[in-house]
C-alpha cells in the first residue's frame, strides 16, 4: 500500500541521477510506437518523406524515448512486479500491492531524434511527497527530471527534456 511508503525514509535519494543506455532506436520500433499511439504523421512512418523534410530517416515520436520503461537489457519475467514493471525501475521500493499511475508529463524538445541514433538518458528523482485522497487513501508522488541525449559522431547532444510524475496508490 502506498501508505506504507514513508517519504522521510527516502529523502536521501532526491537528487540521485541514474544513467541509462536506451540504445540505437530502430526505425521499426519508432514506427510501431507511432502506430500504437495512433499518430499518422508521415515523418514518423515514411522514410522518403522524412528525407524530403531534411531528416536522414524517420523521425522518432518525441514521447517515445520517455515511454521506454525498461531502459536497459531488462530482467527475467519472474523478477517483474505483477503489473509488469521491474521493481528496480524506481529509486524507492514499491509495495507489491501498490497501483502505479502516471501523474503527468511535460516535454521540451531540443531537436527530433531520428531512427538509427543512439539515445542515452539521465533521470533524477526531484521530489517525493504524499497527499491524502478521499477515494484512494494515501497517494505517494514521485517526480523526475530526465534529459535524453543523442550520441552523434562528434558529440553528445541533449535532444529532449522530460518532467514527469508517477503516483503510487493503494490497490482497491
């Protein structure tokens, strides 16, 4: 239950930065993501059209890199929580019975990622707090600030900044 999370016990984790190698983003993965979120923008699907617009390949939907929950190799299925998330994904342990929800996301796009680019991420826990909810009891909020970088041939360039919040609630 989220009420079992004590934010005071985890204040030392605020400011901790995690580094993740997302890897080279394949064209097919970017196209599948765009299709899954029902975005028919030709930049995301048609390599020829993207080239005509000045890109080397299809553009990766900007909300795709932050949506990659497993940013590393992954863990065996037996080590996943019931909801399918790696228990190590968050910097604080989540109770097995907790419900995890998205609490909002804001993206700042420096430039579009193009299929074939290698992407890395730096994610920082920026806040951890609780609020009471009439319908769900104690809710725990975890706020993160993430920077995504594309590694070009000469330099590492920030391409995207993401501010997001996750909410941990009691499963009813």
